[in-house]
């Protein structure tokens, strides 16, 4: 790059803008780390890193009588009795989770402690490494700093990446690994030297030890080599296979653990099998794209799946209308009709939508339109090697997961956190389109407004979530605060939960008052004995068997006091019931 071009690409206003958004992104990632819901997946992290398995903790809690919050913390902090060997043993009992992040978390806890803020700060640290990693990938793809800066700026205020930066799980580190694997791969095929391929192999090992899904990204890079117009193609493919094999050899210790404990892997991933719903999967894919740029509120009376599907039809209709109008073809009438039909459908089915939800649907339509157009523009304007790689990155997780779900009739592809490669590819395409349109399009004012609008949307979404946990992230524990508000109204309460759901109790306990007490039971266990010891007894998510056993006793009244709202049929509701006993005759039942 010439000095003159360098000065143009890195002018003072551009650098100031980049620094401003980086600082803003850092603030959003560090803000209120200890006040967000500490949900069951994060509980699993602390339990395993502390040297316990989930089943071991559940058994121990069930064997105890009345439990306090300090008793629960015992299994979520390091102690001299639990060594690194215990942590490693616990990790091998969950072979579906690659161990690198959890090993680093153990070291982090030894240095700084085990508070919620400390646990999450490691993920925040990794999320900051996303910025230079994304910049490097964009430079390898386009060698244009303005595109790289735009991608980093969009990432800094992306509500999805901010949310997962604040979660004590491996997803921030995995995002870094995906970007490093991708950037080092492009560099390796460009230089085709030993050092560059060794760097690629190192990044691949990092990705594999962070997430087993990294194997799909590496596999799709092989597909890219077969389909792309690569210089010295045979030699490049040979090096790719050789250094991928080297990466797998380094990863082989964990592969052996997976093989030896395949039964545990099958058991722990059982939730991914069953409840197949193709429409919901497509809706999640589209919703995941929306989350890159904005976390849009919707009415609880709405059906997200239907709304997303209708929005897809409207994007198709708008695209048909615009293209037909530009080419002066008759299908323009079809596009107008389809847009009108979709609008009427939304109105008739969602009369209860509030103004915010309507605005959110309109913004979502704009995001989907820009994302779709950006992919089209990327394919149209760049050479085959560039757009094909971005397309392979986008498909590297959704396609295999969708095929697996179709085979197993499962729902593994409905988790947005597994679709990060899809998001990264879309984000890169949008950054490329915005910068190029701003530079060469006659309608620069329109594209300036578009960029400003998307940045404002990202900032608004991050500000809105400063004290909130997104429902797509926290899943079953999103209602912890609402449930805790009910329980905390009592000064003498006992919270009961069955052994299989003990991790939900550990999660909820962070939102309850310090004097709250807990009891972990089996469905057959007698709990009426606690009736005269506590003013109020609550049961969290009782099974059908437990409900039936309790309702057989005429002295007991079981009343549901909180019911979780479900956005899909596959969600696990965390409902709250209250146990009321006729105290006049309770002594006859002791």
C-alpha cells in the first residue's frame, strides 16, 4: 500500500471513529457483568471447573436435608480438596465440550476468585480479541482497511456478540478461533509456505480444542479448495490435507476421550434429538441474522416463527418488485401483490402487536433486505475466490446441523450460538457492501443514512440490554427474576426442586434473598414434614409424577403461582408452584 493511499485509508476522523466504537464496545461488554442472570449453562461451567460433575452435585444435594446458599456455593468455587485432576475428570464426563476454555477458566479462577464477575470477565477478555481477528480476516479477504474497520465497528455494537461476551461459556473464544482459522487459511493458500501452513494448523488446533463444531469449518475449507480457482491447486490441497491431519493428531487425545465415552456424549446431547420443526429452524436462522445488528423486542402474543416466515416472503416480494421495475418486466405486479398480501396477513394475525413490535418488524425487514442484498452484491462485485469463501463460511455450520437434524428429526440447529459462522459471513458481506456503496454509488446520502441507522440500532439494542438478559441466550432461566420476586415476598420460605433439575436451583439461588432455604428431592420423597418448619413452600418445575403424588394427599393443595411464557414448543418452562397444607391436621401426616 502506497504512503498516499495509507494516509487516505487512515485519516484522523476514521481512526477517531474506530477508537470511539471500540471503547463503546468495551463498555457494553464490561457493564453490569455480575447483575445478569447466571443461568444453568454457566452453572455447569463453574461446577465442572471446580472439580465436580453435574450428577455428583445433584446426588450430594439430594442427600442433604435443608440447604443454604453457602452450601450451593461449595460446588461452584475452588477448594484444596478438589485438584486440577478433579477438574479434568469432570470435563471428560462431558466429552461434547472441548476442554480448552474450561481449563483456562480453572487457571483464571485460581488467579482471581470465583465470583460471577470474575467468571465472566475471561469471556469478555476473549471477546476483545475478536476485533483484531476480524480485522485480519477482512484484510486477507479484501486488503482494504476501510472494509475491515467497518466490520469491526459493526461487531463492537452487535448485541449478539455483546451478550455472549458476558457469558461464562466458550463462545467468545470460539469466535476468535473461527476468525483465526479463516484468516490463517486464506493466508496459507495465498503464500503456500511452511510457516503459513503451520500457523493455520495451530489455529485449527485452537479451534478444535475450543469447540467440536470447528471440524465443520475446517471441512468446508476443503470444499472451498475443491470448488475455488486456486493457484497451484494440487499442491495447496496436498498441504491442506497434510496440516489438517497434523491438527487432528494434536487433537487426538480428546478424540480418544470422545470414543471411550461416546455413551456420555450421546446422553448429554439428547436434547438435540427430537422435536424437529423445519419452519422453526428456518426462523431461527433468519432470527440469528437479525441479532447481528439489533435485538428487536416483540409482543408475547406473537408467533416469532410466523412473523419471520412472513418477513422472508416480504423480502422476496420487495426484491422481485425492485428487480422487475429496474428491468421493466411484468413480475413487478406479482411483487407488489405479494408485499400487500404479507402486510394484510400480519395485520389480521397480530392485531395485538404493540407499536414497538410493529416498528421492530419493519426494522427486521430492513435488516433482512440489506443482508440479502449484501450477499448478492458481494457475489456480483468480487472474484469467485472471495465470495465463495464467505459463502462456505456461512454454510459451514447451518448446513451440516440442518442435515443432522433432518436425519435425527432433531433441533440442534435451533441454537443461535451454534450459528456464529453464519453471522460472521453475513457481517463481512454487509461491511463490504456498505463501504463500496459509500465509495462508488451515486446515492451516497442513502448509504450514509443506512450506516448511521444500523449503528444507532446496535447501540440502542446494547443500551436496552444493559440490565437485561436476552431470552434467546438464557433460555429456561430467563424468568429467574420474576420467580424470585414471588418467593422473596416471604420471610420464611423453602424452595424445593427435583434432583434432575438441581442446576436450575443453583441458578435461581443467585436471585433469591440470603435467608431462603432449599431442598432437593426425588419425586417419591415425602415433603409434607417441612410444612410446619416454613411459612411458605415453593416447588420449582415439579414433574408430572411429583404433582400426581402430592395431589393424592387431600391435606395438600398445589397451586401454580408462575407460568413461563413460551416462544416455541421446544422450550423448557421453569414454572413455580406453591404447596399449601392444612396445618390443623398436618400432625396426622408426619
